[in-house]
């Protein structure tokens, strides 16, 4: 759906302060995060509804923290 509204990860992060995702698999979540990581800005909020491992959630949260963004794991 986001491709029809925001065709690129950069535009998604420019247009949205909060991103809510629910991915089918942890590999999809990892790919999504890696695709948008460079565009994440301080204050962005990333809410993850994906059923994932605590280790992956912690790794994503650490990456968000380094970018001064917020990550909420709600899997």
C-alpha cells in the first residue's frame, strides 16, 4: 500500500512521523528496516506489530535509538 502513496522509503520517512508495520515474517521486517534506516530522522516513531524474536526487536530498537527515533515492539 505505501508504494501507491509513497513510492520510496525516503518519501515515506519525509511524509510520515509515525510508521506502523505488521510484516509476514522477520526477514520482511529486517528488509523493511534496512530499506528505510538511512532515512529515519530524530523523533520518528516506528511501531512494529510483527511477531518477532526479542533479539531482533532489540536490534531494531538499538538502530532506532542511534538515530534518535523510537521503536515500539507490539508483536
